[in-house]
């Protein structure tokens, strides 16, 4: 039955009304505690005057059930007999989003009204507020943590909470605002930063009203590609460059005093992620931006100047298409004279000839004096950087790049001294091996057995292309 006096103030939670003309009387005042993140409403609800015990039990059970339903709309209304005034309206529906994730409680604390046909409940309803204050744009709170890693490289972690706002859910508001917010925060720190993808999290509740996020950014020490320091198409690149030099055990010199300095071997290992949403042509990105930057970085580190790329492997990671991995092997001359090798072999034949007396199985025979021969073989190999031998017309597919020519000169000198006097046989072979700055040109098949033999004697691992033999 309705209360004897109609109260002008009433609270509506979902389908349950307390006060006004309701059977549930709003008693002992109304507390409204509003804060930045949450609003709390407290009041007492009293039910009395049931015709039967059964009617009371039904009413009490219905009230308790209504107050257990979460995420309902909460209104506080005043009626003065002329119209209704809205004191508070926290509506979780998309569009208003003026309050959400309501949590209501109805506690029977024990009072004189607790009888077989009446009861008093102390009710508390807590509702989360949207971050709708000026300048917040849905961002309720945030933290910026700066950590210094190895080499004092900054690692910045930005975390916080976004709420639903207006027509946007929490995730939609986060997606709309996070880029600008992060850019503003990173601009307050020195340096340029790139995303650490494995450290990016955005977790929303099941109603999509509250979203907690965390993102990490690492300071960029070197440019990520030729496109700029922070290439937005590249995610967390990893580049390792190592140099190896093997010096001769014994100093080698040309007659003019020039010392031989062997090739420097530089190995490169590269891996990076690409934003799958960009539908990027990764091969073109590698050729146009990343690869030139890597070669430039080699020169910055080691001052190599000329580079001969002798091996290259690049392509998508077999386990994940959005990951690109590559390896390069580069050899760089450290001077025009690279290597000198001289091999000298001598043989002396006394000229003694044995003639068997009774056939090939005989153990006896006669010894005759034949031609005494002294033989000396000298093989000298010189590997050097061909001065002035640069070109671009032989580089298929990369016509604008520089070609490096390494010349290997092999001189064979043979001296024979015998009965007919002294004879000298001299043969010199000069082979030019070319390596271009970007990739190795296609190897031509040899045109003669002589070219095949000479190309097999070149330095192991360089896989040269014979250009001229003369």
C-alpha cells in the first residue's frame, strides 16, 4: 500500500522507485557524494503496511532482486506538484554515457521497522563517472614512467584509464585520443621514440565503459631507415653489425714498400616488424629505405668507404609474415693492396736412368747418365683494388649503384736448366672480379678451360665474376 504522505523526492534505480508515490518510503534523508571518478548515493528505504505476510515477503524479495542488478540507470528526481526536476541522472546508455557500472546494495541492519510486515533497508549505489571535465577527453588518469636501460637509453611507459564519453565507448575514445596524448607526453622528453610492440596493452571491461592501457616507447639512437629517424612503418627494428679482420702473420710488402691489408669482413643481421594494417610492400621498403641506411651505418661505424656485398638474404619471417629478416655479408678494402702470396717450388733431377737387363721383373740392370735438370717454379699472386675501375652499367636492377673491381694477378715463372741450356717460361694471368655495392652481378659461365682454372684459384668465399683474362 502507498505511504500516507507522498514524498516530493524520489530515487529511481532501474525499474525500482523509492519515494514519491511508491510503496517504498524514502526515509532519513538522501546523501549524494559526487567525486571525479565516482558518485555515491545513500538513503533508507522503508516498506510497511502490507495486508498479509505473504504480500510483504513478495515485495521484499522483489526489492532485493532489483537492488542486486548491476549497471542500471540512476535518477534522483523532485516533484513539486507542477513538474519534475532532475537532480541527478547517471545514464549508461550509449549517447548520454553520464554514468555507468552502477553497483547497488541494500542492507538490512536491524531496526524497529523490521517486523513480519515491514522492513528498513539502508541502500548504497555507487556509479562511475565519465572523464568529461574540460581537457580530459575521456582520460580519467595516467602515469608516465621513464627508465634508463643499458647505455642509458630511455624506456618510457605511459599507462592510464580511459572512460566512455558521449557516443563513444571506452575503446573508441581510447583509439581516438591516444595518439595525440602520447605524442604530447613524448614531446616533453628529449629524443625521438618508437613503439615497443610487445608492451602495448588496452583492456576494457565487458560493458566497454572503462579501459586500462599501457604502452612503452624506446628512444631511437640511430635512424631506423632512410625515410627518417622514426619510421612509422617499421616496428622495433634490431640491427647487429660485426667486423672481422684477419691480418697476415708476416707483413707483406710490394717492392715499393706498400703493405698489404686484407679485406675487412662485415656481417649484418637485421630484423623488424611492419604494421600489418598498412599493407606495406616490404620488398620495396627494404630496397628503398632500410638497405641503404644499413650500408650507410656500416660506413659510419668502420669508415669502410668502398663496400663489396658478397652475400645477401632477405625476406619475410617464415613464422610471421609481418616480420622481415635479412642478413648481409660485406667485404671492404682497407687499401689498394689487399694480399700478396708467393709460392716457390724447386726440384733437382740428377739424370740417372736405370735399364733392366732381363725384362721389367728383373732385379738387375745398368745405370746410365742422362740429362741433369734443375727446375724452379715460382707462383706470385697479388690481390688489389683496381684503381679507377668503377662502373654502373653491369649492375642488373640497380643501375645507379657503384661497382667495385678487385683485381687478382697471378704470375707463373718457370725456370728449366738442362743439357740444351737454360730456358725460361713465363706466364701471367690477370683476372678482374667485380662486386657491386648493392648485390652481386650474375656470374657468366667461363668460355674456356683456362678461365675455369683461373677463376677457381681466386679468394674463397667471394664467388667472383670473371671479366677479362689476358
